[in-house]
């Protein structure tokens, strides 16, 4: 069964604000089983329900994509990067870009991915530079296109699954004041939690783009 939402399992340093956790726990209707998939530099080990899968077993991501339409890959590394999660299968099943989210507790990240996946399955489509209030309760989130180089760096399982890079979107959550990383007034800690993955630097603005 799907893990419940909340802040459990989050690494305290660097952690998102309590607001971010409260925001995440309000997400709903996550029904798809998540594939905990631990990635470390130079080696990857898939873990399902605490059991390590040997390299010669059936690909757990491919089996979940076939069964549910997509899988969620949760990533933590030894390097100085925030925890993040991304989808594998949205492009194959629904011809929709894959989605990546950074900087919240793993259970919250997978809720966001699964909520997006369920909306895509129901016919919704998200696009780059879009801002929507349909994913987070009481908050907006924004989408930006993931540059090919960033996809290769952060979404290795997806690239391996497809045999190359496919369209992908970065889902970005706001700070306590509803600001995104490219808006003035955001903290350095908040910006560190969500590295920008678009092709060029995002211009800092006083108002929302678009």
C-alpha cells in the first residue's frame, strides 16, 4: 500500500520549513505504490519493502509502470543534494513529460508525483511555465522544463528506462510567502532545496512570470 504522507523519514539538515511539511501532509488521493529506489554515486540498488533486489531480477520500475502506468523513484545521495523524487512512465503511458520534485520529505515528494500522475491519468496535462493550484492544498506550484543535461544528471533511472532522455518537468513548490526560487525575498536555504534544472538561469522577478 502507498505510504502515508507526512514528514516522517525526512533528513533534518537541510530540511524544509515546517510550513513545507504541513503543506505536503495536506496532499490527497495517492493510491499508487511507490518504488523506493536508492541511488548513490556510482551504484544503484533497488529496494522494495525492505528487500534488496539483485541486479538479475525483473526490473521493478518497469513492472510498476506496466501495472500502474508510472513508478516513483526516491533519491538520496552522499553528496550535498536535497532529497528528490521523480516519475518514470508518464511519458510512455500517457505521452506526458516525466516530473521531478525536490526538497521535501520522501513521503511528501511521492504524494506530489502520484497526485500529478493521477491527474494526468484523468486527462490533465501540465506544461512548462505553468502555475497551478490543483496539486497543493492552499498553495500554488510551478512547472519548468528540465534541461537535457539536468535530466541525465538527476533522472538516471528514467534515462535508463527509455534508453535516452525524454521530456521532463520540474515541479516547484513555494516558500511560506508563496514565492518561487526566482522571486525576490526567498531565502538561500529555500533555494538550495530546489536546484533549478532549466536550460538557462531563471531571471529574478518581483512578480510571477506569465
